[in-house]
């Protein structure tokens, strides 16, 4: 095989990898929709789930399939809509708030601040590896706007209260 054959094989593998990542996101979204439909229909029929879904996993499921940032009230309403029994919590909204904050601290979610509005949460961006040519990488590093955008993606939009910055992010900020 020649090096050109290897390049073609690499390009084919990269393209397939990227396509599969896109399909995975679509499948995750559809699974979330179906779980909500199943939960709602089961509740309407009076069925109880044989495998109870914990609140944290249910919130992960809701957030993965949301497609848009959601407030804690939106999340709670979606959980109730899919048939999750929220009556067992003394303060269901406080439980949702707590879990959303924990998922944010763990990096699974990110806090999206809205001017004059209530904070919302969104899933952290899934990584989709791509192969970039030397020309593209060079152009990205030659322009300050692109470089700033790269650094902006490294930190959450709004740091969580009590969350400390790492030494490397403090050094990056002081270097700017």
C-alpha cells in the first residue's frame, strides 16, 4: 500500500467516525423522547415501573433529550410529564436544583446565565473529534478571535459557586 492509500483510508475512517458521532446524538435524543412517552403512557395505564429510575438518572435523561437549555422548573415539569413520582420528595424543586448543581460541578452540565432571567442548564458539549489540516490549524492560531474562542470553550460559561479554578486556568487568565 502507498501513503496515498493510507491517507484515503484515514479520511474514510475519520468521516465514518464523525457520522457515527452525529448518529449517536440523534439516537440519544430519540431514546430520551421514547422514555418520556413510555413513562407517560405507563402512568396513564396505571403501571408501575419494574426498574425504578433514580432522580439523578432521570434528570440526565431529560437533559440529554432536551435540545435546549432548561430551568430547574422545566426539568421538574418534564420529569413529572414522563411519570416520575415526585411526591416522595418533600421539596421536589429543591431536589432537582441540588442534582442540577451537582451535575454542573461534575462537568456533565453547564450553567447558562440569561440576562435578567433565571439560570438554565444545558448538557456539556459532546466532543466530536475531527482531523484538521495544517493550513486550518495555522489559520486558527493566526487569528486572535479564533484563539480567544478556543480558550472560551475550555471553561464553563458561568463558574459554579464554590468551584475553584485550576492553576492552569488561572495562569492562562493572567497571561491574557
